[in-house]
C-alpha cells in the first residue's frame, strides 16, 4: 500500500478546482481559465490499469485487516467508483474476477461490522432472532453475488470455495453466544451452527478437489481462508451448546480425515514442484540434485503439513479427553500436539500472523 500511495493511485486525482487552488502564480489560473494552459487543470482520472492495481492493493489490505479485527477498508466513494468503472467483459475475464473478489471481501467486512466478534462477546450475551435475520440478509447478498457465476467458468472452484468461506464467517458467531430462553431463537441458533458446519465441509471438499497442482501457486489469501475454516470447524466439533449434537456433527464432518487429505495434498505439492524443477533443468542439459531429508524439512509446504499434523493430533487428543499440550519440540523427536496453550509452536502461521480476535476457547 505504501507503493500505491507513492504513485498516487489510492485517491482520486485532484479536481479542476483543487488544481486551480495550487497553481504557482495567479496568472497561471487566469491563463488556464482563458484556455491558454488547459492541460494544467483538465479533469483527470486514473487509467483502468491503475484502478485495478488500487483495488487489488485494497483487497489484500482488507484480507489482512479482517485477520486482526481492524476497521473496514473496502468502502468509500472512490472504491465504489473504481468498481463501477471496471469493464464488464462478455467473457467474464480478469475484471469480472477482480470485481467478485472485492465484493466478496466487502461482505466479510460487513459481517465483522454487523455481527459479534468472538473476542468482544460477553458470556451473558445470547443469540437473538434479530441476529438470525441479519445473517439471512447478508446471505441473500452473498447468494445474489454468486448468482451469475457459471459452473464452467475457469475460476468457479475459487469462487465456490470463497462463497463457502464467507458462509463460515457469517454463521460462526452463533457458536459463541449463549442459547436463548426463547425456543424459536434457540432453534435458529442451532440451524445457523449447522449451516456453518455444512459450509466448512463444502469448503474443504472444494479446495481438495484442485489437487497439488492447484495449490502450487496459490496466494497467501487461500491459506487465510483455510486457516479460518480449520479453526471454525474444530470449534463446531468440540463446543458444547445445549441442543447441539456433537456426535452427529462429527459424523457429518470427519475432521481428522480432512486434515489427512490436506497433509497429503501439501506433500504432493512438494513432489510436483521438485518434478517440474528436474524437468526444467533437463531442458537445459542440467542434472538437478534431489533434495535430501534436511532440505525437505526447510520446505514451507513440509512445514505446513507438519503443522496440520500437530492440529490433527491436538484434535484427536481433545476427543479422547486429554489436554493436548505438546512437549518441548527440542526435547522429543515424536509428533507434537497443538494447543492454544503452546504459543511457541504457532501452527497457525500460514504466511501471516494468527487472528487473536478468533482464538478458540472451548
């Protein structure tokens, strides 16, 4: 964003009036008004390329901000102007994709604004019918945004995963609120928790369908989504709320099996990347030396897989009634369990820091 500010694409160009107020000499303004120097005061606008760059920067800033519970950044007249000025291509190309990504993220910001953030929830706060209505209103916006996304679009899988990620964010707050005494509101709360679990299951089924090749060049935003849905799913499968059937929830969503599939996929990325490196080197007549076990442990995908194994061990320990507190990594060579109590392991570090506003406390 600093670079974007430096090249002045984060705000509208100055208007004619603003330019006339900063001319060096009064004579310049007079000449400009008379038409002798119109190039100094003509109304300007950023090019489509500059507007796309600005929206991309704002999108990434918003993803980061949502991780840390910061204020919304995807709002304002200039954001709207840039979105509305994007070319609407018939072939649903790059501008269509950018528009969808920004508008999905705007809904994420709206959720943070209108619904309780876990770190701010009072233990005495209960779920209400008005919260359910707010969730339904936001879901209607989300469905409308997804309505013109054809299944044969080249980025359909990306947007279907994003759609389910936003649904998880939308309904997860229901699991942090105490059950209401009102029977109807209590049913709505359980229904929202079910929607959240269904969206989490659909999210992982979608991202696993892309295979190792699909993950090879994914940006950090994909891991932000994976991280959040992992935390949400683990909560829904462990939290005890009156009326919430944990046994049925665990039958519906096999969390350990999902983690195993993710681990296998991440390790598959390592093999695919190494294979492509060998093939690329061979085209130049170079023989590439395979990585040894020490090199592999320094690989980021290997670290991701290891952290997922920690989370899997921690979750299974929770199911068996253990504390899940891992031993000192330097004191043992075995697999470690992850827990919130052990901050040194920090398994939720997929490129960016974890989100303290969504820390899970069972």
